[in-house]
C-alpha cells in the first residue's frame, strides 16, 4: 500500500525532479487548507469522469467501479473527520487521488486519464459556486419573507420619507420595507443569470488543448447537471468570469444589506427612536450600562467592505494573466468561499433583525410631519384646484413654508387668513389635506406609498417572490 502512496506523489515530482521542494515552496504552493472545501464537488466530478472513461472503453468497468467505490469511502472519511489532509500533496485533487491509491491500488492511477487538474479545478469550482448560488437564493428569499411580513403589518404606518436625509414626504413603513424586497428580487435575478451562464462543463478540456482520447464530454456534462460542455478548451481552463460574476452580484447584494443595516442603526438611535432591537440582536457596552447597541446591523454594514474587497481582489488577480491556466488562479477560491460564508451570515442576521424589530409608530408618525413634509401636497392642491402652473404653485408654497417657519408652526397650523394673504384664491378646503395621513393616502399612483397600494403590493410580492 505504501508503495502506491509514493507512486501518487511521484506522479507530480517523481519523474522530473531530483530534489525535494523546499519547505517554503511547499507552503506557498499548497492550497489544501482552503480548497478542501471542494471535496464533495471533486469526488462527484471524478466519479462522473471515471464512469465516462469506462463507457467509452478507455478504462475497464472493474477499474471504474473500484474508483467509484474508493471515492465513496473517501467522501465518508472526509465527512466524518477521519481524512488526513496533507500539505505536501498540495491540493484537494492530489489528496483525494493519493488516498484513492492507498485504498484501491493501481486502478487509482487510471482516473487521471484524459484529464488535468486544470479542467478538474475549473469544474469543481463551478459546481461549488452553483451550490452557493442556490443557497444564496434561499437565504435572500427568507429575508424577503421577513420584510414582506413586516410590510403587511405596517402597511399604514406613517413615517417620514427622506431625500438627502432631510424630511421629504410622508411615506408608509410598509412601502419603505418593500423597496428592499424589490432590491433583493433583482439580486436573486442576478444569481439566476449567473447560474445559467456558469452551468457549462469544463471537464474534458484537459490541460488546455483537449485530449486525444475518445471522451464523451456531453455525457459527463449531463451527469453533473451542466447544460452542456464548454465549447473551447482554452476558455474552459483559463477563465474565472463565473467567480467574478458571483462576487459582483454578492457585492451588490451586500451593498443592499448594508444600506438597510445603516437605516436600522439610525432608526435604533435615541435621536431617531423609530425602532427597537430585540434582546437577541442587541449587545451591551463594557463601560456604559445604559447602552444597547445594534452590533449585528453594524457588522452587516462593516462586512460589506470585505465582500467588495473580495471582488476587487479577484479582478486584480486575473487582469494580467496570459492564456491559459496560471497558478495565480489558485487564489480564486478564498474570496469565493469567504464571501459565501459572510453573506449567509449577514442574510441570516438581517432576517432575524427584521423579524424581531419593533417600531414606535407614534413617534414615526409625529416625525413624518416635521420639516413641512406636506408642502408638495399643498403645491399639488394649488395645481389641481386653482389650475396654477406647477412652478407658480411651488413658489406660493415656498412663501407659505417661510411664513409657517417664522410663526413656529407646521403648514397645517396656518390659518385661512395666513394662506389667503399669499394667494387670495386659496379656500378652506386645503386645510384638510395638509396632514400626513392624507398625504400618504393620496399617493396612490402605481408604485406609490398609499396604504392601499402597500396591501396590494404585499400580495403581489408574496406571489412573485415566495411561491
Ligand atoms: N490547486 C490548483 C488550483 O487551484 C489546481 C490546478 C493545478 N494545475 C496546475 N497546472 N498546477 O488552481
């Protein structure tokens, strides 16, 4: 048995090199510490390859059976924690192949026929990212479900809508939350696009040029759930655009989460006091006993930096690489694995926070009128009822806002005399539309914030995103 281990290792250095690699060389070369995450994909792809080699008569059925059985054993060894990963065997591919040699002897050496680690790793990583995309879709959907629930509950809760973080117009909290449901819907759409484009099989491209063996690339592609084999062997082993697409959509999703996180941080501050974080998602301070910090939201916001960094890092790694494979590409895995773990955690934390937050609806409503937030309603009334051109209405309203400011009141605190002192045509009817409820209710245009719209949008969102 020990003889076979040596054979496996000689497979890489044995024939060509007299001396052993230096320790530093071994360390910089090894990827096993991170690419061990690819074990399941590596094994399933090897089984599909071995089966195809037997079906095309390139290896015997007995050898293929032995290989497949041995790989099953390795899978359970890895999953039970019994597998001994070795740095000197560089990566997951050589670790698995070497162990296969120990388990089944010479037949193991036939597995690498018509294959290279170059097409092998490209295949493994595509399979891994495909699974990661499916996981991301489920996690994003869970967050959408939490947001939709809260939107339904708060379809008529009035809050300030901001532009420039200045009070702009009253909106409903439900409408605000549904905005994030839309963003997440597009994030999920990008994941679907990415999955569709990456779902082609590199296996059979071999080192870079294809192979002289009569392989069946369609069969392997089908067995692994790919739509088809990749059309160009050089492209197959050398591009990592699928990883870049994954990191790009991840970065955009992280930015969406970060913006929501930032809002949660603001809403939970004493100054806003719109929302209250449940104990399960709050932390205390080591020195200030009164503190109740929204750390999870801050961390979602903070981790976005590393997600964006992962995308930038891989873009830079790839930008100067001549065709085809270069060892630089080994660096593609860490950003992908880290981003996946980060996003899963952030999505779960966000789902928990959104589900558990409580809102001070009185406070939000009181704040909604601040800063003359119904000024646009007044201007719209002047246009509608007095047939004023909008620019003139804007001017008249501006004068009234200045007057209210001087008197230290809101717009609905002005008397009819005050209003008529600026324009004689204004009637008492206008006094009824200057409160925040009417302002929100009146915005019933498609996609607008009115509570009735929110109820309909919630029902639609459930159908579009949760069914
Ligand atoms: N560990 C390598 C990687 O992740 C596998 C491919 C090695 N190919 C090679 N020609 N040295 O990229």
